[in-house]
């Protein structure tokens, strides 16, 4: 009986070694669903970049974001714009250095695959293919192509990656809730700054989260072995 109870305890460590449970099939399904949402929105915009089927909703939302543009709202929007810009590169890079220092090579490959696949392949390719004009008079510096939002994609992608790599499974529910609120704040900031249409931010968030979930599923066993 003693041997049975202690079969998972190593003599050297004298304690149970923690293991990470791989994500359930729901992560794969949700990731595919998010990517399909992005694809459907992209096809709709590509058919008529000037007047997609939901342009009326986009314009109504943008009118609600009319201002005044200052005060606390301006500070929050500027901070989120900065986070999705320069800091949006610094945070994944810092996470990469941390994982390399811990020799968590599976996690390193997961992060690189997700970041390259989501930010460069999915977002930038869609920007080039769809070529949607941005709203008039954006209040921040923007690049070419409004669809999808790179800031929203980066926010959602970072939430999923950190949840997969650093947050214990028992605490992920709280993390997903906080991460969803953070992503919604980024969605608001991009439309409040007139940098994107609402549908651009929805597609961006779906693209970022979907890519991170899909690659999480692909790397699930490697990540679980690393604990």
C-alpha cells in the first residue's frame, strides 16, 4: 500500500513532480472557429472594401466614438496604442528570453511559431489582400490597410500565449476573464482613436486568439512535458 501511494514520488526529490494537463479539444475547435470568423469577415470586406455588408454598423459605432477625445480616456487609449506598438514587441521578446533561460525549448518554438504565424502571415497577408481603407482622420500614426487590426490581434494572441505558457490550469479561468477585458479595451481604443473600423478589430482579435489556440493545440504534448 505504501508503495502504491508513493509510486509517483521520486527518491531524490522526495515530493510529487507537477505535470501540466494538455488543453482539451475545445481549444482546437475554438481556435478554428475564430480563424473562420476572420476569414469570413475578410472575404466580405475583400468583395467591396469601400462598402462591405456591415459598413453601416461600423459607421454607427465610429459615430459613438466621436469624442471628446481627451482626459482619462485619452490617456488609456494612448497607453494601449503604445502597448500594441513598441511594447507589443518588447513583451514577447522578454518572454522569449525568459523561456530560453529556463531552457523550455518547446515553449520557445510555440511562441515563435505563434508570433510569426499570427502577426506576419495572418495579419499582414490579410492587410495586403483585403486592402481596406481606414476611417478618416486617425488620431495616431497608422500603416497601410485597416483590416484586420494588428493591435487587437497582438493583444488576443499575447493573452492566449501567456495563459498557455505561464498560468497554472487552476487559475486560467480568472486569466481568460481578465484577458478578454484587456482585449476588449484594445478593441475600444483602436476605434476610439479612429484607427480602425469595429469589424477590423473583431477580425484582428479573432485572428490573434485563433492562431495562438491552434498552435497551442499543435504543441500541446511538448508543452505538457515541460510542465
